[in-house]
C-alpha cells in the first residue's frame, strides 16, 4: 500500500520537527512555507537548544545561536543572570530548510492562499499541492476556529536598527504599562520590543509608531546602557499580536495542529520555541497512529489534545507567575489582568498520596499511541507510565491494596529500590 502523502504548512521549529519525525517513520512529506517577512531575534535557554538537537534540527543551531549576557530589571531589582542564547530567526529559518532537505523532505516555497478538503492546497502563484494528511504549523497566522481560549489581549512592537558591532547582550525590564525586551548581536544588529495591553495602550496610528517607540526608548536607562545613541532615533517597527491563544480542537482523523497553530503563549514565559517543540515531538507518533491504526483514532486525538491543553496551561501559569513577581505594579491594569490569568492553580501542586490513583490512559509505545495503566498524581494529571523503564502502576496498585513496600522492592536491584523509594517519597507516600 502506498504511503500517505503528508502536507505540512509552515517550516518553523514545530513544522520542521514534525516533518523530520515523519520522514524517520518513512512517510513522504512536503513542507510549504513562506519566508519570514521581517528580521527577528529570540532569547532561548539551553533546554531549547537541547530540544532542537533532539528534534533533528542541530544544523539550524550551529548557524543561529549566539551566547549573550542577560540583564534583568524587575520589581525594583537589577540583576545580571545566567547567559541566554540569541537566536537569529532569519538565519535560523534558512538553516531549518537545510535540515529539512537533508532529511529528505520536499520543500515548496510559497504563501498558502486556500486549503480545500481533499487536501488541495492552493498557493498564491496558482500552484496546487495535494495530500492525504494535513499538518497546520503556520503559527499565529493559521486560521483558528471560534471555540478557542484567549488570554488578555496583548500587542508587541518590535523595533530593529543597525548600530556598531559590540558584545552580544540582552535585557528585560518592567514598565508601568507593560515590559520591554532588548538585544544586541555581535554584528551591531539591535532589537527592542515593547509588550503592552492591546486595549489600553492608546497607541498612535501606524505612521507614528516609530516615533512613539523611540520616545519610549529614551525613557529607559537600560536602553542607554545597552545601546549607543542610534537607539534613541526612530527605527523600523513591526506590530504583532502576542496574546496567549489555545485552539479549540487540535486534531482530526486526517489533520493535526502543532506549535503556535495549536497554542501560542505569552512571550514573558520565554518558551515560545520550547512549547512549539513540545507539541511537535509527539505529533509524528500521533499521525502514524491515525494513518496505520484508524481504530485508535479517538485515542490518538485524545492524547494530542490533552497534552496540548496541559502544555498551554503550564506555560500560561509560568507567565502568570513571572507577572506576579512584579509586585510594585501589581494593582495596575496591565499587570493586574495578567497576574490572575489563566487561574490561581499553582504551577506545582503539593504532593498528596491520598489523591494518587491508577487509571488507564493513552501513552506512546513502539511508534504508536497505545493505552496502559498509568499513575495519576496531583502534579502529573496526565499520568506517569514508567520511571526509567520501570512501570509504576503495578507497584502503586499493590501498595494501595495494602502490600508492604519492603516486600515489593526486595527482589529489585538496589539502584531501582532507591529510585522507586525517592519517587514515592515525592508523591507523599510514607
């Protein structure tokens, strides 16, 4: 039987990781992507770099990641923190395409004009591509259904200009009505982005945005420390939404949403690329199940949807907690709206052995979504299947039935006993 033809719309980290994962499973994949229309840079952590390598995107990293000193002015405090890596998105996007081509993915440059059932994808130049399965990975530009969850409406204004070469550095600072992130690359390219409440910002028209942003930069001590006098003049501006959005449905029988097309987080969480990868790394297995095991379609869709929703809430709460750290402005409009969203549930729930239970849930096994007994805890609502290869559900079930822990562990290697005792202790077992 011929392999299903898979179309991936978008060649960002999520689309690229999904496409490469599908190629590893043997599927013919075509990625459709338009080039980024403006220059951008992002600050990422070491775990983002590790995730990119794991996804097969190591070539892109070699081209684009630059270590930089990071400064923070938040809640009245000024700090110099561990370095972050500045990711030049234009160079990174070019390198992603090289990684895709090396993996055997067919790459088509073009802007999508229409997507029709079938799937027939029409590009702006009139070209029509056909596929059996569609992956929506166009980020925030992807069409969204009406049943979506939105955070406080937020807008970011990205300014970029060329200055003299210097030491790479980045900084973030809180403002009365929002916050700003800025970075300087070694070749003198400079970036400054201010994030504001879309409804309350009172922004001028498009023609006046450059002057407005320049005036805001002149008020910042960080700007004068990090950049030269060129930073005080009007610069090129790109306005974009940075509202946190969760798509209502992220999976069907012949389509899947990944990355920002499934969930887009507030930039303060600092995990845009990481969350894109988190949703994309599971996608090839979900798609493989939908195509090869249609009787498990509902299980596969449930697996993908639940993990997208949990990732979204995790990152939304992480951003909320960063906003809460700015206590000096906690009662003001911009900050108040974001310090209580999406809810008041803590990032990490206190361990409680009494709520630990064993349930049958979807898991990943042998390249497919399967089902198994897992352990659901307060901090792991989707369940934990195994600990370093040791299935946990049988052990927990016997403990809850009254078995002795010493007796259950006596035949196991000493190293396994230590690991299991440590994990049980973290769940509140005594």
